[in-house]
């Protein structure tokens, strides 16, 4: 392959690539490499571009020992941090070619997203294991007690069975939410096309949650524009979104207070680039500190772990809400201030 053909081929590769001569000076950088490190790479010594001992050693091995080396490292490029997998391969001499005296080919692959996904998978498995271990440990302990020490004690048996029922229900809710999250994620790229009246969905969710509100002496108020308001959506998933948000407002807002659900229209929502419906679920609770707001939709993230578990929460509700809203090409926004309650706002593009 002649020099122009080599450069054309390397220029088409989507990964950053550097050709380095025997003198460790860069002979060629493809467009991806120029985008990553900046212009003016040709003629510079490799170590002035990448100052990483492991990568520099790999280059030295490829040039001196003619041995291919693979290295995983992190690069700091201004404000950007990235994990990379670098492959350094020896290149033979090409009289009249790009590397007349030989050199090395350095290929840089960005694996930041891959490592983040792996970290999320590990965290997810650890969280699920932790969430299941607690009720399972309790169940095992009570079963052992019922088989031995409390075998003939009807009062203890009734109390323990009641606790076991509660713990089993907790595990059942967790498994149900995990299945729901998995199902929503698998459908996230398929946009629903059915026309759904959001006004009817909100009325149904409020009616279904009336007993929960009554138990905490919470008044559910429905405000906003009258009449049907339609979006393209999945009615079951949208019911799940607003049921979750209203139930959270009832459970984590203040007792003897109000939860207000407001439906309105927006002529132009900048993020959605068009007209949208806006649903606001507002409580009168103690509010959420600003530090927690960006992480509320993370799986298993809880502002108050003890209180959440007492209320039967699994830590997955808002993650499910986020994915459903995303599937509907909408946007979820949270506004809160300590001592002034919280507002969960859902924007959905109009049908």
C-alpha cells in the first residue's frame, strides 16, 4: 500500500490513530486524533502529546522489541477525563512510504462508557443483593424461631407471621419493580402511538389513591385546564408515572396537608421543541436538599433510606418514571426547597 492509500485508510478509521517513527516523533495523526489532542501533532515527540508512563513504555517496547502492547489507562484532556484502551503495534519499514524506517501504530479506543456501564452493573447487582438480603435474613430468623423457641407460643407465632408477611410483600414489590424497570428499558426506544387523554389518567390515579391519602389525612386537589388533553402514549405506563408521583407526594409530603395535581398546556417547551402538556404534582412536605435533586432518578437512591423502607419504597419508582417519560419523548423536572415542599413536573409533547 502506497503512502496516500495508507493515509486515506487511517483517516477513515473512527478511532484516534497516531503513526510514530523510530525516533518517537509523530509522523501522522488521523482526524479523530486531531479532534482529541488538537492540531499540530505531526513532528512532535510522542511523550509531549501523551504523558503516561504505561503508554510510553508500550511504545518503547513496540519500537525497540517489535512487540505489540495493550494498555488501559486514563487520559486528562483539559476538563475531560476519559478511560482508554491503547494498542501499540510495531510497523515494518516502508521505503518511500509513510514510515521509511519503521515505527509503531498507536490506536486509542475510548472505553469510558463501557467502564461506566460495568460500574453501574456492579452497583445494581450489589444494591439488589442488599435489598433482598435484609428481608431474607429476617424471614430465615423468624422461620427458625417458629420451628423451635416459639413453636408452642401462639402470640409470638401470630406476631412473627405478621412480620414475615410484611417482609415477603416487600420482596414481592422489589421483584415487581425490577421486572417493570426491565420492561420499560426494553421498550424505551419504541415510541408509543396510542392517543391517551392525560386528564382521564390523572383523574383515575387520584381516585385510586384516595384511600392512601385519607389514611394520612391528605387532601388531593386537581387543578388546571378542563377537558380532554391528548398525547401519544401508553395508557398503562402513563398511569404508572402519575400514580407513582402522586403516591410519593402523599407518603413523603406532610400529614394533614394537601397534594395538588395541576394540568396545563405550554405553547413551546424548549427541550421538546414544540407544544407540550405540563403536569405538576406538588406536596407541602419538608422539601429535598439541592444536593439530592440530580440523583433522585438513580436506581435505589433514597434521600431518607429508613423512612423510604418504612413506607414500603423500593428505591426504583423514580427510575421507572424517568424511563417511561423518556420513552414518551418527554421531560421530568424536580423543583424543591427545604421547608417549602417539592414539585415534580412532567412535560409530554402534545399529540
